[in-house]
């Protein structure tokens, strides 16, 4: 028992001594950020702080006046230099040069830093240039990954005889309302409507690809039921857009001047490229009853140019789309 206590005491003295050595490195200043990062890493991973502090976060705050997040950034910046190794003639000289690379994988770090070195001005390497290089590499990798995923999906979901499966579904269901202000304003005077159960029971799931996206129109009073329909068709709600009309309509609580375009997904269809992501607000003229802005077709085509598209409850067929509806 005595030997065990002595052993534990020796270990404690050794840890204290090593903590002092690590802290001496940190006190020399952040110009030696690699040494500082490595010292912090050892303190954190070996819990050398535990004799006086409960957590690494407490240690960073009370000993150095740093947040844990800031300390971890220094650690990651030091790891960047280690990952770069000797494959480049110049290594980051400051933590501000290395930090932008911490969001990349080691291979991407080397690629980005090589790009920086090759294009560095004679006066030195500004941190802004490293940030820009990191963004370029991230964008290139993201685009390559997306292109690979798109290729797989398009090969797996080639529509057969216009019956699907389709990757993009656009729907404007004929919602049935329980009341109207007068018989002359009933929607049935414009087109046949369907109950929620009837809409939910449509076999949209059968024509939707395993990886697909749904754009579905809903009015404010029908929002809760629209979510129910979206889920019944096999989609998960993600977000929505709003069409702001140029003319005000009717309403019992607020006179309606907008409609919602719900967006749901199933599977793992890639999101649109950043430059093809539209504003969530659509401004458009209100024309004949329930007719939606033509610009929405163009918006969806820009968002998902690579995938097969189908419109449900269509009024007028559009080139490049499979169309289904009693007016089409």
C-alpha cells in the first residue's frame, strides 16, 4: 500500500514538473505558436491541469484568460504545420497563417498551402491569401463530391416511359375548403377539389425517386394539412418560400396576399449549388385563380438542372417536365 502511494506521489510530481515546462513554453509567446499548440495539446490530452483545475476549459480561462475554443484553435494550427511536414519549402510562420487551414483535411491543407506558396507575393504571405486558398480548395472538393453524387443518382433514376421515378416533384394540390364567403366564390367553380385524405392517398411516393425533392404549394389556412400531405407522400419538411402577390385577397383574420411553397426531401439529393440558390421571397403578379408565377419553373430548373422533373396538378405542360393534371 505504501509503495502504491509513493508511486502515485512520484507520478504527481512528474506531472507537475511537466506542466511547469509546458507553461514555460506558452509564456514565451504566441510567435512560437507551434510549440505553444503542442504544449497545450499535451496539457489537454494528459490532463496535466487536473491538480488545480476541474476541466481544460477552466484551466484555459483562469490560467491564460482564453476560451477553450481559442486554445483549441492554437492546437489545430500547430497540427497544420505538422501535417504539412517537409513537402513544402515554406511553412506558416504565424498562427494567423495556419488557422484558415484548420477547417480542411490534411490532404486539402497541403494542397491549399502549396497554392498559397506558389502565388505568394514577394513581400510575404498575408493571412487573407490563406483564407482565400482554403475557400477555393473547399469549393473544389465540394463541387467534385456533388458531381459524383449527381452522376450516381441520375444513372440510378432514369425515368421509364414518363412514369418515374422523378427526382424533382412540383405540386399545386387542389385544396378543399370547408367554407367560402359566398357560393360564387367557391373554389369548385374553378376546378374540382380534393379532400386531405384523397390528396394524401395519391401514389406520389411511387413516382418519386429514392433521392428526391418536393416543391408543394400551400395557402396559410392549409399549412398544417399541407405538412401532413408532404409527410404522407414520403418527404421530410425542410424549409419554405413565400410568393408575395401584387393584389390583396380575402381572409377571416388577415387578408391574404401571399402563398407558401413548401420544400421537402427524401433520401440524399444534393442541395443546389450556392449560385443557384434563390431568395426565399418571390414577387409576382396574381393572375387567374390559383395560377402560380411562371418564374417558379425557371427557379426550380436552375436549382436542379441535372435531374428529372414532374409536375402534379399541372395546367399547361412545360418542355422538359412530365406533366399530370386534369387541365394538362
